[in-house]
C-alpha cells in the first residue's frame, strides 16, 4: 500500500513544518498526552513534545 509519491519530501507533504509544530502552553501538552493515552493507553505514552514555554 502506497501513500503519495516516494519522491516528495516531508516538507512537501506536511502543511506545517516542525518549526511551527511547538506547543505553546501547558494545557496543550496535557491535551496531547490525554488524547494519546486514550488511543494507546497511559503506559505507552512518552512525552517528547517540544515547547516554547518555560516549564518552571
């Protein structure tokens, strides 16, 4: 099963680049973690999100 052209780069396929994919507040982080946990279970969630806010 193929999805799209093998010659297309990630940037061409992705409407937003990774530089614009940061979370900007703690509420977004919690929402992402909760959604992932509903899909795969809490024990399988690893938070690797990049943030642009202070966690202190």
